[in-house]
C-alpha cells in the first residue's frame, strides 16, 4: 500500500484501494473531479489558500486577480475607515451613480474581470487585503508537493475514491466512501476554523 506523499503516490494509493490495475488511465480524472469539486465549495477555502491583494483603481475599476476565488477582506490603502463591504453590482449601480464625483469607496462589487466601487473611486487609490486564490492543482504541481496532500492525504484519497464509484457503477460503495470523505472534510474545516479564530484554550496545571 502506497504512503501518500505527492500526486503520483496518491494515484497509486487510489489504485491500491480499488484493487484494479486496469484503471490507471482513469484515476487522474477521479482526482481532478474531487479537487475541482472541493475547491468550488467556499466552505473549504482555508488559510493555505490566502493571498495578498494589491490592485490599483483606474476609471473606477481594479483588475480581479487571475487566480481569484473569493474575497476575505479588502481595504483602501492608507484609509482608516472600515473594510470595504461587498454588494451586488445592481446594488452598487442603484446606490452610487457612475457619473458621481470621485471619492474614497466604501463598497465594491465584481463585474466580470474587474471590481467596481461605490462611491466612485479616485484614480490611483489602491485596494489591498486578502483573497482566496485557487492553488496550483495537484496535477500541475511541478515539484510534486501540494499543501492538501501534505496536510490532508486521507481527504484526497477518500475524495478520489468517492468520485470513482459512479464510474465503476458500484452504488453499494458510494455511501461508505461518502462517510469517510465527510468525516475527513469536517476535520479539515475544523482545523481551518481554529486557524481563523484561535485554537481551544489549554489549561496549564
């Protein structure tokens, strides 16, 4: 049985658990499907996916980073007011006319590949903060090391095995791997929550 340390050993472990030597060409799809499904769920975005944000406003827009998944927090650099609040584009347009004078924004919305602001932001202001970035995918990681594999190999294994069951038409095993995967995801989410809000207090005797 392979010890999971990288993408290649993950694929080997999936094959070992299925006890099938004829599925090597399909296993990358099982892993890919698991990873994409996992990353699409905002509940799974963790500290390891955070990236620093710094984009300049020009003509009231700022470019969305190419690997952007979602915003954690955003400010206007140099300002002491509260963090920017996210609203829908419709709300932004209805509350803040686009022909208004430039000012310091308090709100932002996404419009395609750009952020827009309300009130209309002055050119040269910089939106800073932290966003969740899509990580280098397992299949594309050139050095073979991935945070998810290093810190949650069981999650990767159970996720790929769960994705394999419909392909194998093995309906009786879906509930088994769902249970294992659900437990692993919940443990992962608890870990990420503790990183955000602090670990439980320890009583020192």
